[in-house]
C-alpha cells in the first residue's frame, strides 16, 4: 500500500508539473512494469481532470477544489485536523498531460486543461493551446517532451509516430526529442520547417512577430526554408529567419537566454520596446496601450524572474522616460475576467526657472 501511495504522489507531481527528472524516471519504470499500474495512472488522471476545478480564477478564490482532489487521491500532507492538503502553487502552470495510453499506443493522446474546459480532439488531429500567462508540458507517444509557452498552439495528427512524427507549432516551445533516425521529428512553421532525430532546442514563432528563432542546445538540426534552402545548425547556434525580407542569419548565442522562460524568467537583450511589451504581455496576461509612438525607439536589457507586473513596470519606469497607469481586472457577468490594461506615455520633462 505504501508503494502505491508513493506512486500516486508521483502521478500528481507529474500532472501538476512538479516532478523531478529522477522521479519521472521512477514513474515511467513503474508504469512499464505492469498493466495494473497503467490502469492506476489512468484512474488518477481522470480524477485529476474531473475534479471540482472550474477555472483558474475560481481556484485562487476557494480551497474546496483542492480539498476534494486531496480526498479522492488520498495524497498530500495532513494538518492537525486530519485534512489532506495539496499546495495551490501547482496550478500556476497549466498542464497538458498525455494520458496513460502514450506508453502503449502508436498515436498520441493529450488532455488539455485550458480555462473552463478540458479539450481533446482525436479524429483528425490533437490541438493543445495555452492562454497568455499559461504554460503546458506535453508528453507525446514517442516519449518526446514539449514545454509550451504562453499563447502557443501545438497540433499533431492522431496517427503521430505511426508513419512519421510531424507537428505544427505557433508560438514558443522547448523540445526534448526522443531519438529515432528512421522517423525524423519535423516541426512545420509556415514557410520554414525544422527536422530533428533526437535533440534539445527552442523555437520562437509567434504570428505577430517578424521572425522565427530556432535555438539549438544539444544535438543537431536541419532547417528547410521555402522548401529549398537547407541549413544545418550546431549546438550553441541560433537561426533567425526574417519573414518580411526572407533572410536567414545563423549566430552563436548563450542558449540559456532563450530557454530560461521555462523557469519563469523573462530575459530582454537589447530588445525593442514594442517587442519587449509583447513579451511582457504574454507572460503577465495584460494589454498594453502606447500613447506616444516615439517610445518605440527605446531598447531594453533586463531579466525578470518572479516580479509582479507592478514591479516590472516600476523597473521600466526607473530606467526610461515613461509614465504608466495600470487598470486592474474587472469582473463581468459570465465570471470570466478581462485582462488588466496598462497605458504608457512619455514622461514630461520638468524645467526649473532660474531667477
């Protein structure tokens, strides 16, 4: 029984994205030992997905959902009133966890916890999306791991890993691709595609940006542009493809700068103000309104980790000639919440008279 409780705890850590690499290895080994273990995983997964959790906002307002999950799963820490508790911090990250079937079937099946609903589409393809301010961890059927950044979408066919391994991506994601020379892992990004057999890399490809960035951490990548130009990428290199000019540039980079978003860090490196605000908006789920277009000439180099949006704006104000106002969230009838709006204007210079 104690062993079962231990692995139940690992399952919940996996679903809440708090599992370590060593614990993940233990969980995978346990699942492969016996089909009964796989059934147990499936049962706990269903309990997790079908709990009383309705929306992220509701969870932050009440303990009821957490207590319900704790009782159903029989895990957590007991306080002096014998009440089981699971830490609320687990839902800072939205989880898109593959069901147990990823270990035993050819095609992937992912559950998407996204706002009010869980969404699964298998007939033609599976689509996993995150809202702004959310992230998701996905385990594909070939054991490839994907971390999806905010406001991003991953799509793959129901027969993924049966004949090939092809996906579509919009947004940003970090990939740990399972090695398979016979079935290259191919990511379609509009006019550009990335091919890997087994490697770790980051892709930045938001629709509103003028570029696609591919940053290689380990292994090797083959990048095809416009169906013609083939570029090989080595570890520590980044390819930037400029969409408007149809030009590609390869340069050496510090890869941690472009992958640290997984650790909830936001890095700006000589970043134009408009782009910096888009990055901040995606991370903090806010809307910016720039009142003076001359501010677009500003550039920023900074690293934000656990700062609040108020702290971030105050830091920007300290190092640049801006003033801002934050209009906080306001409830509406259907209990959804509109995004906070931040207006930014140029700070007026004050002159002192000399008599």
